[in-house]
């Protein structure tokens, strides 16, 4: 394992010539050809790749600590590598509808997201390794975020066909399972996502315009999708007291509410994007509001323990 994770190996894998070859449209078209995909993504193959023993080997803390050390991540995430992986021609091939339909079909998602595998992928030791600050600082540095968030990349990732594939009900049900959400919402991860440099990159107007264009929002806000996100079990997870305490912890709020972050979130270009009529029409249509305002959702959001946390004086002073 040490040999496999040696930075020299990653330098070879991440060098320009290798990536240009792997990301050449002709190569990707071959790898993503229907027959090839069907072979790689068939249930028997995935069951073999995702069996408990294999995942436990891949996800043991010692292996992850090697994979996630800053020297390796800096090699994988350097701007030249990211520019190669994220150029629109590559993303168009990886994100075309037939590829996503194969990757996101129910058999694939069921295999990758069944509880035994998620427990392995999402156990605390694994997340501690993946979400430690050194790893997050490397993944979230400005050059990497600028590459991931440039409009051409986002247009490809956020086109309606891609979102339809990623947001189909079977996929959403699996990703929004309370056990999965509990794992994804741990405090260390939230602290990292909420630092000002990351928020500045995520909230620039070009990104928000892409994320908030009506075609994208139509998909993200369709009633079936919202029914999944707003079902009581999911909201119970997102709004449970430990979760709210984490999001409302003074250190998190200080990060979200410091002037630099608020200037980014509240600048006119951002607000113009979020508040334009086409966006508001989608967010405020009756089907969406019916979903957000149903009694089960309200009961979850308005239970006394959650409200006590949201309304504590320190939180209100910060906001």
C-alpha cells in the first residue's frame, strides 16, 4: 500500500501527458461506450467491487491517511490537472445522458448505497480522514475551486439532462437516507465548508447564475424531488438537535456571519441572481410551496428543541 500511495506514483498518474491521453474524447467515448459501461456497471461486477471486505480494505484509516496526505492531494489537485479533468469537452462526454443513466440506474445506486457499504464508506474513522482540515484545505484551495466553478464547467455539470440523471428519485432516496445524512453532516466537514475562502469561491456571481438559471432550478425544485428532500425522516435528520447545534455553533456562525462572507453572500450581483423573477417563479410555485409547507415538514422544523436552538440569544446576536 505504501508503494501504491507514494507521491512519485501520483506524479506519474497526474502528469499532463497521461491525463491528456486518458481524457482524449476518442478514449472517453470508448470507455463510455454502452457495451463497456454495461459490463463495468452490471450488478455482479459492482457486487464484487463493493463487497464488504473490499470496502473495508479501501476505507481503513491507515490507507486513507496515505491517500489523503497533503503532498498527494496537492499533486492530484494542482491547477493543470484540474483544468485537464474539467475541460468542457471531457465533461460533455462524462456527463452525457446515456453515461449518467448507466451510472445512476437503480441497480448501481442500490449496490453502492446499501447500508452495509455506506456504513463502511461513512464510518467515523473514514470521515475523520477524508474531512480533516489539511485535506479540506488542499481540496478547497482557490485554484482548485476556480477550476471546478468556472462557468463552462458548471454549465456542463448543471445542464438539465445531467441533473435529471443525478436527481432521479431512486438516487435521491438513497442519498437522502437519514443514516447517510447523519454521516455527511458531521461538524468537521461543516467547519471546512464554511470557511470564508470556500464561500467566496462558491458564491461568485458566475456560479450562482449557472446554479440559479430556471432550467436547473426546475429540475432541483420539482415536487417529486422536494418530496424526497422534505420527507419527515430526512428533515428529522437535518433538523435534529445535534445537527442544529453544529450549524448554529458560535464558531460556525462567526464564519458564516463575518463581514467578508456576508459581503460575498449579499453583494448585489448575487442577490440579483437569486432574486430574479424567473428564479422566484420556480421557487414559489404552488407545488413547491405545498411540499415545503406540509404539516409533517412544519412539525419537524418547529419542534421546541430545534426552535430553542435556532432562537438562542447568541445565535440571534450573531445573525
